[in-house]
C-alpha cells in the first residue's frame, strides 16, 4: 500500500475516533487500522512517521500514560507536498 493511501486511511481513522476535545486515542486508531488491514510494527513509531499529517500528545496524568493524536491544522498529503515543490513521482 502506498504512503498516500495510508495517509488517507489515517485521516479516516482520526476522524472516526476523535473525542470532544479534537484528539483521538492512539489505541482506538490502532484498532481502526487493524480493521483496514494496515500492517505496522510499533504503533507510536508508525504514527510518528506521518509527522506531515499528525501531531501527538501524551497525557502523563494517567497511568499508564495515554497517547493521543490529531490532524495537523495545515496538513498536506505526501504527493501534494511533492507536487508543490515541483517534484513528481
């Protein structure tokens, strides 16, 4: 599966699991991705590799800490970003 397709699935995952504060619990994102047959090793590292799209926060007031993610305000999909720079793949 190509990177842009995975980015679109991640957008859907965040939108499907977002809470009232605008954040999605990483565990819920993982469940959504498994349901879409997306393979990943460590979920946090996988999510961090899409820093063009997602931002992360850790709630350390909970034990164990809970990790949340949300779409960046001005995110760009990989292909769009490359096209703007004059690079085409």
